């Protein structure tokens, strides 16, 4: 049966921690994105997810991991080139 998986991802100094999250197909994934410095965003194109987090703030969202594979995530902010190096991956394994 699908599980509920919860993760906290911290954005700080133009980096995500952790950079990799792993779930099983059909899991309900809850992510709390926290910024410890300036505004950031979290984008997973393969799941059509884009969330922004304010400076020193947090945002929480959920989605069903219904597609298997490795999906890159990144910061989509464009006010500094350094945001472009903020990358990670979501790994969704088949049940």
C-alpha cells in the first residue's frame, strides 16, 4: 500500500539539503521547504511542481509520486546566477 513520506528540504547558501529524496511509486509525498537566508524556489518539471519560499520562511506542499524514474529538482529563481547551481533529485522506484 502507498505510504505517506515527509521530508524537510533546507535551502541555504545556494544549496539544497538533502539533495536526494527517495520514495516508492504512489507514495504521498509531503515536502516542507525552508529557506535559511534569501527567497528560493523548488521546481520539479516532471511533476509540474513550482513552489517559492520567502526569505527565512517555509512552505509545505504534497503530491502523489505516481510516475517512476529520477526527476531533477532545482531552484528556479533568476535574480542571481548562483541559484542555478541549486540542484537535487527525486527518485521514485516502482512498487
